[in-house]
């Protein structure tokens, strides 16, 4: 199979779909790898490094899209990229379709077979291709929140860990999954006063055991959430419903109860955000203020630490890329029901139930295609 990757064009997105090492693995399996010139510059991977790995360097994205049977990316295809997709072609990347009707419509019209990293599952029900980026985003949420809390950046001028004689910042993490755990670990490590909210008793028990009193856990309810948010310096939204739009947990009315200059970091923004006042921002312009509360809602947070993120992502996505290239998408998905869960769009049909429900499309089950 001819497999290609292109330079990411989303604002301040420096990751790349294939590293030179990944290209070498695909080439060793007998596949032809095309790489757009400069695609790896954001992670310090030169065209020469790709060429040495056996890849063919192409002058532009249009050449790669036109010539390759499978496109491996990081972020969802932008409008200009979607226009280059075609029926029978495989797209393997993050999609986050539920909050993005325009992208969904374009993918449906294109006829492409689109496999989304974020809905591929593991035997235990977890999301292994989302996990490394969730780890990065969770850790970055605290860095970003700490910076936004600085007075010069619009925050209330609070140091996350405090100093002797001055209390640390109050950090509330909504959601105890991978993002929430990693955000809490960073906040605890910086000395903050941390509380994690979740509705799953098993998750709360696991977090309580993990932190051994260094962070508090609390069952999430409307009342407990409202009480904690009202006193928080920093709130991290770390809620995920696989494939579906995130629920709006922090309402605009709650902002009036918060200290002026407090910060909201919405890691769920890829799925539409879990704060009522969230809207996607970029690394170039990451924050905005609503009712005196600073919002950080960058939709591709891991792109800021592109080298770490790209290699962490490649560690989990490559084996599926190899399986798809080796067997073809139908045989690969038939052999692995967990990879099959990643199929979101095929030949003009929505194949993921949550996406179809949230956007009002008919649902065509993957099983009908295999």
C-alpha cells in the first residue's frame, strides 16, 4: 500500500503523523511511504531523515493526497485537505466529529473511509490511541492554568503552590480519567490544594488510593460541583464521553460565583467543551475572558510539545497503521473489533453510533461492512 503523511496546517500544530522511525517500519513491511517536504520540521525530523528511512519526499500535500491509498495524520483534516479526499481512500487520524458538523459533512460527501484514533478501543474499554495525548494534555492543563493565573495574563495573581505563610491555589479537576489523573498529579506536584470530582465510585477509590491523601476525591453532583467551582482558583475540565459531544457541566451562572481572575482550562474542547462558555482557541491566542473568568480552550494542546507528543502518539498508532496497510482496512477491522470501533465514516455513511446520534445522521453499523 502507498501510505502518506503531510505537514499539519492547523494553527500552531507541529506534530506529524509519521516519524522517520514509523516510515521505516512501514517500508520494512513492503509499503511505499510518501512524505510531504517539511512535514517533520516541527519535531526536528528532516526530509533527509525520512529519505534515509526509505520514504519518498513529495513537494506538497496535494501530491501526497492524490497519490496515496492511506493518509496518516494527527489532527482532523482542515477544509482544504478535506477537498482532496476521495472515495476508496483511507484516512487515519484524530477526527472528533461530534462537535464538528462541517467536517462530518465533508467526509461523508468525499466517500472516504475515516478511522478515528479517539474511538479505537482496548479490551478493557479504554481508549489506547487517545491515552498518550490525554496524558500530555492533562499535564499541560496545569502548566497553562498556572500561567493564566498570573496577573499579567489576566488571572488573579495566585501562585499555584503558594509559599510558606500563604495558602496554595485551589484546583478542581472535573473527571478522574487519564486527563484528570495527569492534571491532578501535576497540580499536586506543584503544591496546589487539589480536589478531583467523578461519578464512578471505582474511579474515586482508585484515585484515593493513588494519591494517599495528597489530593481529595469527591462524588460529582450538581451541588458538589457548584460548591467547589465557586471557591476555585483553577478548574480543569477533563470529561470525556467516547465519540460524543462533552456535557456542559459548568454553566455561565456559575462564573458569577467564582473569584474574579479565576481560570477555566477546558481539555474537553476537542469534543465541544464541558463549560457552557467554552469556545475553541489556538496556541496563537489561547485565552479569553467571560464575566471576569479567564478561559483557556486550546483544541490541540499537545501540539505545543510536538516532539514528545508525536513519538508518544506513534507508539500506539503505528501497529494499527501497519495492520491496515498489510491487510487492507476491511480485513484489518474484521480481525480486530477494537480497531473496528475506530471507523467513523465509510463511503458516505456514519458508522459510529454516538456521532450519528449527536449530528442527526442515520447510523450504519460497522458490522454491516465487514
